[in-house]
C-alpha cells in the first residue's frame, strides 16, 4: 500500500456539502483498524477553476479519490487525471444513479445538492431539534406528551447524544434522567403517545465512562456514589425495576455506538407504529 503503511490519503470531492461522501467513506474506513485515512475534503466544487486546486492537491498527496460530482466535464477531467497519475477514483452516487436510470427509464434532473432542498423534511428536522434541545435532561416535562420518543436512563447512558441523533432524522425526542431517591415526573407515568425506551449499561461500563468524564473535566475520579461500583450497580437495578413497572422496553447500550443505539430505538418505534395501525 502506498504511504507509510499506517495511513493513506483519502480525497473526497463534492459539488455540494460532502456529507454523503464523508458518511460512506468513514463507514468503510472504520473496517480497517490498522490504517488511518488522512482526509482531504473539497465541498462545493462546481467549476474548472475550483477543480484545478483539487487536482493539484491530489497530485501532491496521491491516494484514494471519491467524488459526488454531477457535471460531466468535471467528472471526465477528474477521472482522466486520476488515470494519468495511476490512482483509483470512484463516483459514490454514479452506480446508484445508473441503477435508478435503468429501472425508471428516465434521466436525472442533475440538480446539485438536491437532497438539501428546504422541503418539509428539512423543517421537520429543525422542529425536532428545537423540541429535543428544550426537553433535554428532564427539562419541560409538561411537554413530554408531544414527543415521538422519550429516552430514560441513569447518568451516562447516552441519552442526550442519542436524542440529538434521532432529532436530526426528524424524530421529536425527549430524555429524562432516572435518579435513585428522586421520584420520576408524574407526566412520565401517564404518557400515551410517545414510546418510552429505557437505556441501560453494565455498571462496569458506567463507572468507566463517568471516571473518564470527570478526568475530562479536570476533576479527580472521586470515590463518591457517582463512580462507586456498588452505588452504580444499585442505580442500574433501580432503572431496571422502574422499566419493568411501567413496561418500558429495555435497551442495553453497553457496547453500542450512538448510531447503533438510535437504530435500535427506531426499530422499536417502527414496530410500535405497525402495531397501532
């Protein structure tokens, strides 16, 4: 492999924001634990002059080239240059567009950044984000009935990042902490519309995450209940008992990434929606 053997250059060229490229590239790169991509991201490349700068950087640091360009002249020039310097290039959306074209029997509209158009889905995501930020960490519990999903769990079970991830997909998500000795909000006991999902993790994982958080904040990993193994175990048991009492589905996040947790929550939500139909 070209380079030092521990890294490689990854060039991502887009005529829009580059989000699609970055998502796909990182998903694949994550499968190679022993090599690290040096990312070069070039968004909003829509002219030959802009492409000139990109090609100069590719030639200076050869590597894999991925792109989502729609302008035919730009694509041809980029691919020609990659062949000339003998490096691989691939259009991420090209094969998918060909499949659509073959099945639908019609050409594309060639609209750059069409997925980012300010349509109803866009405003739905903004509304969900606003709702989620207002209802983070047990705030404004009087509005919980307006949620699609309510996440509950003890501290450091990824409630907030999972909520934001779901909101980015247009799902109104609130989250409420479960704290031993503190009664849950009465609104949480009577919810009819939202799906309530209880996130939990192993005590060992929670202790580790909490200690790392304290260190990250510049505080010493104390021996109080927040990081005490026995106290954390009791928190987990408290959370499980509440979940059983109110029939909240349990989701173990011990070994899940935020994306995996969100996907599992969405599956529970979709299953519930189907049951209600």
